[in-house]
């Protein structure tokens, strides 16, 4: 029989209980279906339904400061530069780019572009957005949804509809911003720290006493039900939850979250540069954390190596670009092979969005020294919208080094328009994808022009 005290939980108490119970289930290695059955039995169908059906997407945010965004222009190049660039343009595969069929706006693949086996709705959306912010590790221009809200913070606030142990985790230096209702960010120094962070946070969660003393018994009874469902004979009658934390956390969560040698092989980073390996390990851990329902958002600093001389060593440039493309494909393959922990019958790949932005993409028309300056001081952001966004390039930089903007409402090109004009619409489009097409929720943070030229409108 369901515990009435748990059925009556509302607001933060309800979220705290869901977060606590999901963490216990992850530590015990309890299958999601059994977890939801326990929730139904102990807390009622309504609360179990809230645990089962996320209304938002999970997200990964790559922040490529100190010129690191330039590397991603080799995977998702400016179309005219890739197809018609003059000798000496900053594209590693001249003559090898392929036009992508079926996207809403023009898009090309380089030989190492990810997602080449996916359909046109599951491709990158590239938005001219933000201004050149050369030589900062914390670029914000392309990821600001309004004067009062940062894109990643607004997305995190939207994701609060689905409680997790650590709503946002990130590797320093962090780009987050502020937004009404945004949670705090749990930060670490590197990808290895993400695993330790979860172990520590899970320990605190399991040892936490509910604010209302009357709920202690309900929490404890729920723990016993989860533990019994996990069929761990050695823990059938533990003295307290602290004993569970001591016995299980280091062993269970570390083994479930740490990238393995096999992961490194699949992600293509055996022998790769440290900055490449860090991205791979962080994204691999993100998949594992999403699988366990431990977080909704991961922020990862990307590259940050200011690659002015990249085209002087084509072998290393090729190796880096190949590794980056492999990382994205492996991440998506891992997600596709993982059932969504919500139990909604879809793979995790249907429930993730990612963004890539940075301080400067460097000049795409000049390989020699790969200058920091961009045409008209332009910048751009990449978003994988998972079917919620129109795909391809919105605005562009031509092979003649001319930057062109776009109209968010129609998607049409706007000659002479600076990319800073469409910073907020681009950020709002990313939030729209995370909100699964809930424009009302996006409008809690965004009050700019209509996004109809950028998004696939949903029937809500």
C-alpha cells in the first residue's frame, strides 16, 4: 500500500524524495522498471509517473574557449568555404565536402563529420550568433538568451521539472550564467573528478535526513523496498543508510561511471592529445550518468588550445578532427544502445541535446596562422536539436569572407546583419529543443522575435 505521507509530498519535498530514491536505486544497481514499481507501491502512481516520464531533454554543453571552437569548424564547416573556398582557406578537406540532402538550410559533411548515417532532421543546426570574443575561456556572447538569462542556466531551470541528484555538473572553467529557477552547478577540475563528484554527492544524499522528522520512517521503508527489489542478500537488513553508502558507493558508482579501456577504443582516443581525451571521457561519463538518472546537464570545456599553427601540421590536424568526429559518433551510439532511464520505451539517443559555442571560430577563409579575427566580428553556435530544430546553416560566411545574418522568424538570409543580433534567438532555439517544444517555457526567459524559421513547432 502506498504511504500517504509520500503521496502528499509537494514542491521541493516531492523533488527531494524523487532525487533521493533515484540515487538509492542507482547505487543498488536497481533496474529502472523495478524502481518504478517500488515508487508505485510506496508513493503512489502519480509520483511514479513523474519519475517515469521526463518532460525535458538532457543536455551536454561544450564550451570551446581560447580559440578551441575553430576545431569544430572542420566537422561542421561553413558551406561556401568548404565547397568553393580559395586555395589557403582554413578547411582541411578541400574538394572532399559533401552536400547533405534534406536539411532545412544548406549543410555539408567533411570526411569526419558525425551523424552521417542519421536522417536530415537529426543533423546539426548552425546559427550565426554572438560576437567574436577572442582569448577568453568563458565565452558568453553566443549563449545569452536575454539580458538577464544565460542559455545554459535557462536550460537548467527548464530541466528542473525532472529532479536528479546533481542537476548540473561541469568542469572548470564554467560558463553558466544566471536564470530564474536555475539550480547550482557542481564543479570539478577535470573529467576524472566527475566520478568522484557523484560518489560524494550520492553519499550526502543517502545520509540526508528529511526536513520533516515524520518522513524518516517513510524514507526508511522506501529504502528497504528498493533494497529488497535489488535482491542484494548482504544488505537485506542494514542498520542505516550510511552503511549502504560506505559499502556500495565507491564500488558501484565508480565502476558504473568511469570510462574503460574499451570506451577509449570506441571513442577513438587511444594515444590522443590530452584535450581530446578529456572531451571523450567527459562525454562518456555523461552517458553513464544519464543512464543512471543522476544528472540532467553536463558542461565541458573543449580544446582551449588556440590552434593558430594547426595547418602547419596536417597529420596532427587530421588526427584531431578524426578523433572529435569519432567522439560524437560514439557518444550517440552509446545513447542509442541505452534505454532511456525514464522507462518510456525509447533509447537515450532520443532524449539528448548538445550545444557547442566558443570565443572565436577563427577566420574560415585563412589557414595561414589561422587568424582570430572573423568577418564582421562574427561568431556562431552549433546545436544538435534532436528533431526539434530545423537543420543546416542559418546565416553564413562566404568564401569571399562576407558574413551574412538570418531572420529567426523565416530563416531567410539577411545581408549585412551582424551575428550578435541573433544571439538570443539561437540560445532560445537550444532551450526550445531541451523543453521538447514547449515554447511557453522558453518564453519565461526569451522575449525576442518568433522562432518559427528555426524550430519545428510542436502540438502541445
